[in-house]
């Protein structure tokens, strides 16, 4: 799937340019990942449970987020986002009866104390990374057995990548067990690049290769496509979903001289962009499920 998009934040000096993609991988029959992209929220849910239960759980999760964000539009607060995650957890349990669950990772632009911040949120082992001023970091922390062993000094990061229990998570939405989310607040800066992904990427591609692709690809969509290709080349043993978001300071546009398109923006005649109408089914794009595009975006 190829999709480029950008959105200006009303009354804010930033434009968010973004791309995203999802691939079933080479071993799985179903894609149980879902994603949501809106003007101010970007998230990936990786469902689990078997017999399509994981697909249902991740879909309910992103539908809940998309519907909630659409109601508040660009006035999202940290408290509202946390409540949406509680609502998603409850909705999954009502439908799945604790037989299904999903991880969730993402970022949202929120207004707190009259300032703009990235609110990074995480449940499970889907991840959020940031590349800012040349510094690359994993912002989220996995909720998994191997991460606990790394934290306690029993494993190195490299050993954790290959540990037989690396996919055993300790928190998820909808399972009726631990579902508490972790949150981080980061200042929004011109030139920030954030990436949200399912573990189908990080299980196949080391962090250094992720950093290289994010640094070398100017367009968010080019970065997404390159990362998915790397995951497939690495084995593609799981579903792979990636979102890349760039921050552009629109106040500084007049000082920039460039003959090339801005990252994430594309020729309208060469780009097909879905619209989201608030219904429960999302839109299918090249066989993948996409939720949350604001009405009229990309037209």
C-alpha cells in the first residue's frame, strides 16, 4: 500500500507530513494489524487471539480511537486520549470475552498548558521511535517478558532479539488482564520524524537499520516502503505495519528554498488517498484496512 498525506494543524505553526503501510508478511494467512491515521493521531494495533479474533480486536481498537478523535478534532487532550484507550479496552472485552486482545502504540498531538506536545502511548510490544536533530531513540518501552529481563540485567538487547520468549507480552488491551498504558510527553519540534510500528518490523530489522532508513529517505512514504521491504527481506514472519510522521514548521516556509516536494507530499495525479466517513468499516486500500482519514484529506 502506498499513501502520502499531509495536514496543517489549525492555529498551529506545524504541518504533519506522513506515510504508512501494512503488509500481511510471508508466513501469515491474515493481517491482524490495524492502523489509524488522523490529523493529530497515528497509531498501530497488533491483534492476537487466533481464528480472526486478533483481527477483530485490533479493528475495534482503531475504530474506537478514530471515532473518538473525530469528535474532538484538533482539541485532543491527554485525558481524553487516555479515556479513549479505556473505552477501546472495554469494547474489545465486550465482543471478544477476553479471548482476543491487541497491542497498541502511537503518538498524538495534544494541547497541554497552552503548548503542543507529542503524547506517546504504548500497551504491549508495538513501538514508537523518534529521530530528532540526528538523535535516534526508541521512546516506548515494551511490555514483554524479555524486556523485563533486559531491565533486570539478565539479557542484553541483542540477546532479547533472539530469545525464544521474545513475543510473550505482559500487557494488552481487551484480555481482561493487565492493560495499563504507558505515556510520554515530548515537545514538538520542527524536523522531528516519528515512527510507529508493529513488532513485525522490529523482529526482522535491527534498530540501526531502522535508523538508517529513517535518516536516508526524505519522504515519509519512501521510509515506510523501505522499512517494509527490509522486514520482508528479513523473513516476513509476522504482519508488518509502519507509520512515519514528519513535523514541518510552516512559519519557516518562507525562509526555505527548495524545488522538491515537501516530505510526504506527492503529485495529486499520482497518489490515491482514501477518505474516512466515520463508519465502522474503515476503507480498504490495496487489500489493507485503513481507519481515521479525515473527510476530505488528500483531495
